[in-house]
C-alpha cells in the first residue's frame, strides 16, 4: 500500500521544480535529470515525463522557474531602491547570485551546449517583463531602450562572472568583486539618468 501523499498536478510540478533547483545548486546542471528529480520527490520517472515531456522540458521549465523567482527578488530590490530603502548594490548582488550561487548561469550554459537553443528565452522574457513593469509610466521609448541596455549589460556581466569570473580574476590577479562594483556604478548612473532616486 502506497503512503505517498497525493499531489495536484500543480503541486507535483512545483515540488519537481524545487527539487530540480536543489539538485542544480548542489551538484550542477548535469545532475538535473528526470530520474534524479523523481527520486528526490518520491515520484516515478513516468510521472515527471507526464508533467514535463522530457529532460529538456524539465530544464526549460526550471529556467523559467529560476527566472521568475530571481526576477521577483530583483524587482523587490529595485522597488526598494526607488523608495529609498534599498540600494543598487542589492540589485547587482541578487542578479549575480542568481546566475552564480543559484545556478542560473550553469543551467543556461549547459542547456545551450546540449543544443537547447532557446534555453535563455524564459530568463530573457522574465527580465523584459521586469524592466517593463518597473519603468515609470511617463518614460518614453528612448528611456525604455536605455533601461533594456542596462539590464542586458547587468545580466551579461552576471552570466560571465558565473561562468568564468573566478578563473579570469585569478588569471589577471584582480579582486573578483570589482565586476560587481562596476555593475553597481553602471546601475546607479542609469537610475540617476532616468530620474530614479538612489
């Protein structure tokens, strides 16, 4: 007789995505398999196939899940900065941590190397939505473009740091934190240029 708790499809997908995220952080993107996730949550491989269709489907939904979670944290930090209770450095740290410590950079890189060409789509779509939602109503298209360029640069810096930051800093004998400092300076300049109090 089975003692497994019966989960709704939404609860089952959410549990699988949290387990996949934990595996990603603990062991890297190659550990995020349907079999490993199923074992972690006490479900069957077939159950996860039903929910995600394939390992690539699981990885793509994991990327979307990470993007949503991370972007909401970044959005909260940006809102706090605009309200005068947060700082641009918090936004930078959250972005860098999402791609580094949280495994977003490794997942995106691995998915791209595995031939999943649209691996970054969920992250990019979520970031575009974030930038659009955080934009004050009175901003014009030129300001919108400037904020998209700032977001692009911040994400590219964070992704690069996650993938080769440690090795590159060691090779050049520089302090790795310099990239976060430069990203913070860029973000402050963008906020000031767009009339956001920092």
